C-alpha cells in the first residue's frame, strides 16, 4: 500500500513538473512575440526605414514593404543576414481601433 502511494505521488509530481515546463515555455514564446511586435510611428520611404513607437529607433527595411504600412500599424520585423529586413503586417491601425484586445 505504501509503495502504491509513493508511486502515485511520484506520478503527480512528474505531471506537475511537465505542466510547469509547458507554462514556462509558453511564457517565453509570448515574451518573444511581444518583443518582436512593433507599432509603426513614422516611415521614411526614401531612406527605406521606419520608426517604431516602442523604441523610438529607426529600422532599415525593404523599401517596398513601406508601401503597405501606415502609422499605428503593428508589424513584425524579419531579419535576413546580408539583406534589408522584411516587414510583416500583423494588424492595421484601423483593425486595432475597431477590435481592441480583451
């Protein structure tokens, strides 16, 4: 009986450890996604760059990507070695205003 209780307790502990690891991994992914999201403050199409509201820094990107974004849009920057970064439009400013996060 005692051995059965010990095995049951060990099973519960290993399950709790697995759940904790999953929570930590999910939190890390969420933080990474939040860190890579930027809100466009200004664009400078001639120079091929945009300024993000979070860092107030200018980031060089493909000039063609700047045609699709406006102030207030939420983007993700995808960097490639040896090339200008690419912008991925996640949400337009209009979508952000129309459907706020709950």
